[in-house]
């Protein structure tokens, strides 16, 4: 069996460290790993797979060797510059940033949802936004069974989505210190702004959810709106999702569809106060759905509560699963 060489770009970051954890858990046929980051951490050592690795500084020549797959999570500008360099050397880049997601030549993939899109890549595959990924895992089975007309997203997003800086703002805020990463205190607060504002009054995070959903579900006509909110939670994004389906549904049957969907766990037992929660989803690779109930203001409406670990399924796990799926499908 072929063995692969894998590079991790941004290995010292929040997502990068989780790439390494997930790679230790998921057994891929790997020969060599190369761990890269900026000059800030070049030369530092990381123990991974029981071996000590030295972090290398990323540069134009980093991919001038036998590398099959590069997992990138070092921010948009690094991906913009270095992903094409890697791809031109025959490396398959799986990129976590938002730089390439809406490029029509770049597949945007959640492996449980649209694995067939992996076939038409040109060297770069984009990992969707964390909030989009977990929504897709819950919505694809409903789209296939009932059709989707309209989606209303409201998110409750963890500070870890903003990297190390976001984490530190909440830790320091608890101690009464001023924020550095966010423009307002996050402790004891909710911020109705994630990423920058766009001319239409939405944030970039909100429009990522709208546009990425259409691309992944393959339906430009779907009606979608979103409000994304940062909450004082360290890990795991929670989402309220209101969906208008095309076809009528039986609620028990719909719950059954969700219970049997790949990558999704139904946690819905209101008699015992069981529903998905951030504290339980932490460290898990699955997406959790609950509070499944009819929207009584619509003919074919349903409300869902969806929770996942934004650094795992929302970033690192999804990217590693893309690599795993490509190997399985014989695409690398
Ligand atoms: O705004 P941008 O540019 O789009 O970036 C968004 C940021 O979000 C994170 C990631 O931050 C990214 O920088 N991120 C990316 N995708 C994400 C996702 N899907 C995501 N967050 C959530 N969901 P991060 O801090 O977690 O990780 C940054 C990693 O990228 C490396 N890096 C940065 N510039 C680079 C580069 N690698 C190569 N070339 C470049 N030009 C970075 O390496 C890290 O691995 P580093 O050497 O710079 O980091 C060393 C140590 O520095 C500390 N640190 C990093 N960032 C911060 C920080 N400390 C305080 N505040 C910070 N903001 C850490 O201790 C790290 O170990
Ligand atoms: O587009 O700050 O992948 O929570 C994911 C995390 C954007 C910001 C992306 C956050 C980023 C988001």
C-alpha cells in the first residue's frame, strides 16, 4: 500500500495543534510528516506520534520535495501566497482559510456531504467555515429527503474560532483585563460581530455561511440568511437553524433521518433535558443535533439546535477526513 508524505502548515496554531492530535487518532498510511510555521516558532520542537519534530519556517522552497498532501491553517494571506506554490509542485493542498473557498475552480468539501466534488480539484481543496461545516452535516440529509427552500441561521460561536488571540481575550477578560483580539469585551457579553462588516450590513462570517451553504449543497436559488454571534464560551459553536422544507414531513421520520445521517448524532430527549451542549461536544469529531421540533408558523418548517467542536469538525477533523476520503477514493 502506498504511503504518503504530509506537511502541516501553521502547525503551532490552535487549529494546527489539533491537526496533529487528529492525525495521531486517525490512522492514515503516512511515511513522513513535515511541520511548518512562521519564523516566530521555527526551530521549536513538538512531540508528535512519539517522535520529536523541529518546526521549519515556511518559504517558497518548502514544497521542493516529495510531499503528497499539505494541510494549511496559517491564515488567509499565507494560504493565498503559498497554496498555489505548493499546488504547482504537485502537492494537494487542503486549506482551512477563507482565501479559496468561493473560487469556482476550488472544491469546497464536507466529506459526509459532497465527497464527489473532490474529483474535480486542481491542487487546492477548501475546508469550509466552521459554522458552515456543522450546519451541512445536519442539513444535507434533510435536503436529500425533503428538499430545502429556506434557511435562517443564528449562531453562538466560541472564542477559539478567533485563534489563540480569541482564547486569551476571554481568559484575560475573566480577570478584568481589556480585550486585544476583539473590539469589545467578550467576558459576560455577546458580540453580534464575527469578522468584518460588508457593504450590505452583514458580517463576512454571515455571508460565508450564506454563500458556502449554496456552493456545498449545490443550489444557488436556496434562500438563506444568517446572524452570527460571538459568546463567552471557549470551545464549540452552537447554532439555531430554522429550515423551510419543500415537502411535508412526519416529525418522527425526520428525526430518524437525522439519527441515521453520517457524522451526525441525534441527542433529543427533552423529558430528560437531553440536547446538544458545547461542554459535551468538546473534543469530539461528530456533529450533534437536538431540540428538533416543528416550526408551527410554517407549513413545512423545522427548528434544529446543532453543536460541534469548531476546532475539530469545524476545522482540523474535517480537513484530515478530506485527506482520508481522497486516499479511499484513489484520488491521491
Ligand atoms: O486573520 P488571518 O490572517 O486570516 O488568520 C486567522 C487566524 O485564525 C486561525 C489562525 O490562528 C490564523 O492565524 N485560524 C485559521 N484557520 C482557522 C479556523 N478554521 C483558524 N482559527 C479557527 N478556525 P492561530 O493563532 O491558531 O494559528 C496561527 C498559525 O499560523 C502560523 N503562521 C502565521 N503566519 C504564518 C504562519 N505560518 C507560516 N507562515 C506565516 N507567514 C502560526 O505560526 C500558527 O501556527 P507562528 O509561528 O506565527 O505561531 C507561533 C506561536 O505564536 C503564538 N501565536 C500565534 N498567533 C497568536 C499567538 N499568540 C498570541 N496571539 C496570536 N494571535 C502561539 O503560541 C503559536 O504557537
Ligand atoms: O472563515 O472567528 O474559517 O470564529 C473561522 C473562525 C473566520 C472567523 C473562517 C471565527 C474563520 C471565525
